[in-house]
C-alpha cells in the first residue's frame, strides 16, 4: 500500500499542465472513549473512520469529464489495518445530466442517512450501523446519479451490485449471485436551500447488508428508508436543524440450512443540531430505536435496541474542532418459545468520549 501511495504521488507530480491536478484530502478524527458493554469496561483510543483520499475530474470535451476517487480509512490508533478500502471508483460525468461510476461505493440507501439525520455517523460504538441495517459500502458495483439541475433539485441514484459468486454473498440466497444487478440500491432525493428542506426515499432490493441484532453479515435484503432534515432558521429559529429517518428491512432469501428462517427489522431516529449564534459552539442530540423480529426452526424472538446520545463541538477554525459525546444503548431480547438461538442477550452499552478532528 505504501508503494501504491508513493506511485500515486509520483504520477501526480508528473502530470502535464494540460491535465487537471488531483485533490488530496482527508481527515484525522481521534477520540479517547470510555466504553462499557456490561462485560468489559475499558478506555480506548479510536480513529472514528479517519481517512485519506485523492479525487479528481478530467475534462474530455465541453460536456464530458472523467471522474475518479480513491479513498482509504486510516487507523491512527495503532490497529493492525493501517489502510482499509472506502469509496474507490472511476467514471464519466455529463454536464447537467449525471454521472456513471464503477467500483466500490456507499449505497444510495446508506447515503440517505447523511446530512443532519445521523449526527453520530462514524463515532466509535455510536454509529447507527451498531443497531440498524443498511450502512454498507459495496464492492463490484455500477452506479448512476443524475445532476440536480436535470430535474429541478430532484436527484435519482441507482446502483447495481454484482455478487460475482463470492462466498460472502451467497450464504443467504436461494441461488448464485453471478450476474449484473444481483442486488439493487436506489434513491430519489430533493434539496431546496431556500426552503431549508432535504428529503429522500431509498430502497434496497437483495442488497447485501448486516443485521446487528442477530449477528448476520452480508445478507441480501429488501428495505425502504425515508429521511428528511429541516433548517428551522428559515422560520425564525436560527441555528436549529432537525432530522428524522424511518426504515424497514428484511432478509430476502434463505437456503433453509441457516440458523435463522426469518429476520425483519423496523427502525427510526430523530435528531437535532443547534449552532449557537456567532460562537464556535454547536450541540447535537439523537434518539433511535430498532426492533427486529426473528425466527429459527424452534424459536420466535424479538430483539429491540434503544439509543440516545448528546454531543458538543467547539470549532478552533474552519478545519479543526474539539468534541465531546455521551451515548447509551439498551438491548432487550425476548423469546416466545424454548430452544437455542444465537441472539444478543439483554445488555446496556455506554460510551463517553472526548476527541479532536482535523480536516484537510
């Protein structure tokens, strides 16, 4: 990986004047967290999805450009994986029409949680992926996204996933995932800055993902996610932003030999962010719930999780901030019949952190 980055740097330096130089970007987000899950009580240093990337756009004609991005998560707290793949793709962009890309990318379903909705995104032990389906970055995908100017602020995104018959994508399916569009993720979003409104509806169809409540990974699932955020400054509450999201998801298929015969999750969240006037301070709060019904050959169960969190940010400048957060999550597992099942027992999780983020 070090050789790859060095080669990329050398290539960048050798670009001719006629080519557009790529942009090097990233962020380092480090926190010291006190984490307690009922079994272990420990203090951790966490990287919180710190990242390093390069991206660019090369104009080919008056209306057509080539676009690219290569981004890695970097582990700055001493873990084994110093570099971990994030969004890496190449594509073509048509002015005022849209973009076609191929590679590794966040799904449109995942992107539907962006903005002022999931305000604890990337926080260690607090990200919604700890209890909700749909926070996936998928390999072997082809995606299109329309330009906001094409439909007056509406943006349509569609991503086709190719399973390529790998073992991690066939466990829960009723057939091999070996053709184009084995899984689909799509969304329709709208943003209007004058109204202070953002809204999105997204859907997954046999799109792989994780169900944290029952410990399932890479299961093709069908799901719907609806989200919205509001800038209440447009109606006189300056600095206040509200967000909300609701989703439902269920595993699509089973081979009949797996532990679980059915898994269905329903989840929602609400959040608020307040930027305190002309000061460096901003505050945020979020509450979310996820309820997962599941069955095995002998047991029917219901696993629910509730999480609430508060946080404060202090900006040192436009690129650097200090932050503090406190998040608590409760798990409640119920079974309606006797038998063995691999489910998370009743438990509480608490994480309290102090950290710093530097963007570049």
